[in-house]
């Protein structure tokens, strides 16, 4: 999940070298935190949050294949 979130975020922002992705795993869930530069936060969020919702959906589908739940946060 971490690698997928990192790949998606780095391809959306202007400063891909400033993207940091961390994850904390539990037995049945994974919390992924994505940190980007302040000017790039708007690109990750998108209009009315559509881009971040799409990223969460894609990562969620990948997590469902391994019977896990994923929570994606943006900082």
C-alpha cells in the first residue's frame, strides 16, 4: 500500500523529491500518511477532494485484495 500511495503522489506533484510516505500496520489495517510540499497539497486534494478520494479508492482496492483496511492521510 505504501509503495502504491508513493507512486501515485509522486506522479501528481511538482516536487516529487519532497514526497514522504510512511505507514503503520496493524493486524487488519494499515494507516498510510503522505506528506507533500505545501504548494502541492492542492494538487493532491483536487477540486472538491476528488483526487484524494480517487487515491484512497485505488489504495483501498489494493488493500482489499489482501483482506486489509487502509486509511490514507495527507499532511
